């Protein structure tokens, strides 16, 4: 049997509505034999399983409790058989204009140890903001925050099987893996909008000063900075936290994202 070009790994946890929307965005792009769809369900109930049941096109479903999202994503890596992996979790969407068939052809022909990435849309409420990233690898700087969205990166599966998500970093393990992957592998921009994802999850919304400091420490560890060198980021995070409490997360991101994203386009 021919190895699929791509395994799409989707994790969920007691959020059937978000999972349904994610799978409905993938299904029109699904290509049997070329794409493998994996769902890792860490729910303690059957809410997601009831939603999954009619979707007989899904290749692999694992329903068991896990130790968090990165443990679930590692399980997805273990069960995958595709040449490349795309992590599109419940609540994320394939961009409707993404030419996944063309991408699949690229993945079949790609040299070993080469990753691909594209642009994405960041969704705040009912507003989408286009997030474009540099085409040239030398301009990608994950440690400074100039990097593709995790949902828009196609990782070589062999690389992920030997470089798993660090579950000791429950917020920033994806940053750590991407940092290492862009250092170790060749890369190529696909000139495609890959994914749409919502802002406001655990990694970008804080509920206390303790969370601000904890997330800063995890990001620092993921990027390999000393506490002193990364201290300006803590100051920025504290200002961001204060503004989010004043304006509300949605209004904060609607005001700040256009400015931040315009800087990445320069």
C-alpha cells in the first residue's frame, strides 16, 4: 500500500461543535490514499465520539484520556503513516481556497528532511486577519515571534517521530518544536493560505498574573533565552495583560493585530 503524502492530526477534548466544524472544513479537501485523517479524542465522555460516528471517511480514531494537548498530539504522531504531518486541532480550519491537491503533489516529490509552510488567517470574533510570513528562511525568526502559524506548517513525519512535543511545556511545546525544525531542516513557502484559527485560546489569553509569568517562562524556555535577555518580553506581556483586562480580549486583538501583522510584512 502506498504511503499517504499527508497525515492530518486533529485532537479534541469534549468540544464536539468545534470538532465538527474542523472536520467539515477538511472533508472537501480529503483525498483517500493520499491523505490520512487522524482524530485523537481525550474526552472523558462520548460527546465527540457521537459527532465522529457519521464521518466514516476518518481513517483513525483514538479515544482515551491523555495528559494534555501535546500528549495527544504525540499520540497522533505515533499513529500516523503519512510522509508529512499537519496539526489541525478542533476549532482550526483548512482555508477554503487552499489547494491541498497541489500541496500533496509537492509533498510526494519533496526531499527528505524538508518542511513546508504557508500563510494563515487569525480569527477574532467575526473578523479575520491575514497573517503572511517571509518567503525566505533567513527572515524567519521564531525566537522573536516572526514565524508561520503552527497550523500552517507541514512537518516531515520522520522528524516528528524522533522530535516529539515537550509535554513539560503545556503552552509552548509547539514553539519549541518549530524552532528546532526550522534550524534543522530545509524549508519552503507554499504561496498558499493554509489555515484559519481563532485567537483567544489558552496560549494567548491570560486570566491572572500567575498565568502571565508562567507563559512567559515557558516561551523563554522554548526559545532558549536566559531570563535576563527575555525580560523585555515579560514587560510587554504585563502591558498586554493590563490592556486585555481593560478592553477585553476580542477588542484588544482587533486593535493590536493589524499593527503587529503589518510589521511582519515589512
